[in-house]
C-alpha cells in the first residue's frame, strides 16, 4: 500500500506527459450527490483557508505492466463522488471562463496570460487528447478523429457516461456530443447547472476559486487489490459512502469476465443483475456471500486454502481469489445459489408445509439457518432417502431455532461454526455414496449443534422472557393463540400498518410503568408501594403477564377490570371487536388453575402474582409441548 498527501493540482497533474487517470470501474454504483452536497463542497472551498483537507481517495493499481507512452489508470474504489463532483465544477468554471473572456479587460498582459493558462490547465485536468493512442487502449475513447482519455472518468451507470461527455462538449472541452433524453432530470446535468448558476461571471473571482481548488489536500492511497481496498473502509472515514462487498465483488467479476472469458460486459451485468434481483436487500447479500462459501467450501472449486470460514473481513479476499481462479465457474455457481437463497428468503418452495416452515424461520429471525438450508436445498432429490426429507428438516429447524433463540444455546458466537460442521458432515456422508436420512440428520444436528434440554427450555420460558428477548416473547404468544384460536376469530398477528409497524403488539397486563397507579398498588400489594415495586420487578416481564393487543395505547395503565371490559366499536382487520381482554382472543380465554379456582385473563376477578404464576406455567407447558425435538416426550 502507498499513501501520499498532495494538493489537487498534483493529484490531477497537468505537467507535460502526465499520464495518471482516475477511472471509476464499469458498472460501479451511479453518482448520488445532490444539491446540499454540491453546496457544501463549494462552501468548504470558499470559506476555509487554502489547503482544505478533502479526505482520502482509495485506488487500486493491480501492478499492470506499462511501458513508455502508456497511460496509468487508477481504479477509484472510494472517492468517486468527490472526484466526479469536482470534475463537474471544473467543467462549469471552464465554460464560465470561455464565455467571460470575450469581454474580459485584464489590467495587464500577465493577467490575460493567467486566465488563458487557467483555461488550459482545466482542460488538461479533465481530458487528454492523445495523437498516437489506439481506440482499444484501456481508458481510451474516440470522438470524431480524436482519441481521448478522461482524467476523472465517472461511473457508467444511469447514463452517467453519456451525460458526462455531453457536459464536456457543452463546456467546450470536446467535440459536440448528442444530447440524451431527459438529461436535465439526471444528477450530472443538475450538478453542472447548479454550479453554472452559483459561479461568478467575473474572471478574477473564477481564477481565485480555481486557485483554491488546486490547493485542496487529498491523501491518495493506492493498493494492489480490491480486497486491500475493502479492508481500508473499516478504518477510514471520509465524505464518500463505502462500497458494499457485493459491489466490489461485482466490479472484479465483470472485469474478469470481460478480460479472461470474453463475455460482453453488458451480458455480464445483466446476469449479475439477475443475481442481485434474487437477493435485493444489501444485508441479505452480504450474508449470502458468507453463507455461499461456508456451505460449499467442501467443493474443491470453491475452497480457498487456509480459509476455514468466511467472515465479513475475509469476504473480498475469498472472492477475489475465486474470481482469479475461474470467474466463469464461480459466476454460474453464485447465480444458481442466489436463486435458491432468494427463494428461501421469500419462503417460495413447495409443498406448502416447507413454505410455512420457512416463513416461521423468518419470523423468529433465524438468519444463520440459511447457511444449512442453502446447502440442503441445492442437493439433488436422489441424495435424500425420504421423499419428504426437506419437509421434515424444515419443520425440525423451526422447533430447533425457537429453542435456540430463547435459550441462546448454542451461543450466537458459535452458531455459524456448528452449522458449518453439520454441512461438512452431510458432505462427507454424500461423498461416501450414502443418502441423507432424517434420523441420521437429527443425530448429526444434535452432535454438532446440541440445543438446550427440554428442562432448560422450560426454565428460560418461565423467566423474564420479554426483558431478555421481546421478539421471541411476541412469537410464542402468537404461537399459543394460533394453536387454540377459533375459526370465527383468528386475526393476522403479522399484519403491519402503513409505516411497517406491527398492528398487534405485546401488552403487559400488570403495567411496566415506572410508577404504578394507586389502583394497581392496591390490587397486588394492598397499597404498599415498595412491595408493589418488588412484585412488579419479579413478574411484569414473565410470559403469564403478557398478551397481545391491537390497541395498546387504550390499555396502558388503566385498572385491570377496565382492561377486561374496555369496549369500543372499532373495525379491526375486518372484525368489530372488543379491545379489552374479553375480546374472544384465544390467548385471553386460556384457563389456568390457582388455589382459588379456574380462571382466564378474561374472567379473573383480579390480577396478582399468583395469577401470573399459574398462567405462566400453563403457557410454558403449551410452548414446550408444541416445540418438542425428536426423542422428547411431553
């Protein structure tokens, strides 16, 4: 790695024979800066002392062999937004100076020469015309009879390339280019127009501005590979938004497919877009890259020496190695795996029982399991002994992850590795010409990824479950109601409002408010504030004190009897319902036994620790029995 601090005038050198160019790789994400960022850039240049620090520019120079006369192309991995914006600003200054020169009246010949020199330097910072260049030379493009290199070449996404050339022609820097449709609505032209409107028409003011731009300080960091560039993103903070691992791998992949496999860049890009469309979320994409390697590293074409597990910090290095080894093979396998992974995320598999299990896995936030599922769903059906193997495994994994998430056993820090171990065991079994059977799979899962025992599971359910894992508390409440609801009343607990929030949320029967109202203190502790606080701490977050409500704000800290009987004529998910505890919700109608008799939340004459304890015991038994693992008895 090389790092050099330098002013902009040296970063984009205009000396005779200057050959350094900063190019954004093909199909890197498009230009995104908007008005407030253009304005901030100008303010920073004009309002700060000369030599204002602009941050780092991270470039890749893969040690390409160059000879005398060749151009040196640096791939800009981080910094494209700043460099692109500065190039548009320079184009606007050039256009302003050209227009102003006709009426400019310099005080002396030196001022006139300074203005002409500034125009020449701007041109040299934006374009380089090369008489002896060939159009196929990397970075070269032909306009009319001339071959040019852009000193700062932008991304080609969303018409960036065409718009940029049109702007350069409008600024008088290259021959006239055709105007693309809707260019005025896109960011390049809007940025150029903003600077045109903001800049002075006075030559002296424009020269002062250009002097300040030339004095801007950058740190150019040049590395040998995309992997090294990605590592720097973790520690460097600058104006740019770091690229994702997916974007960097894409750049490397498309470049190799064009260079080594002679695949048209547009075809490669379309194929990559299909992969991205299968997994549109950025977080899912990053996880997919890890899961792909961890699921298939048992195959020689995927394995990277000395890399036993893909972690976030190793992703780029892993894929750079694999792309250099055989980009075409990797591309095909990634594309196939992405389709499977996307279908897993969407629960888009037959039969319906598998889709249901996948939906439940998503609801309990069990993302690590996709590593194992990606491997299993990529196998041929003849590698399973039972025709319903995947169906039974999916159901098992739902039960397994409900228990794992509530008990944190295996611990979160270990779960990826133990699932990799299960995949490895499956791969060895298949390589020995054996078919996977469900019973064998259960044994391997319990061997490598042993969950908490049934008793440990019940102990965790009996504890302060809402405080330790509110998401799983909500899930098991829904599971209880789903197991007992009537046909007449089974609301959609997963419905969301227009802001994406769950309509049905967890309601604390004994309120969790810091200061309990007097009616609650009287009910649970005969008015003793200290005792009421102690009981609240002990019982408020336990399963027996929780239910679900579509209108939590109407319940809050009101008296228990009012919470039971509160009734408003509201339409909710197609039902006219009572929003209190007597609303026919199965969760509120479950009967539990205390020493004073049999009650439900809807019929209890009061609410206290004994009620919560009895209701908790009932609910824990329901959840434990509903999620038994093979070999366990209720």
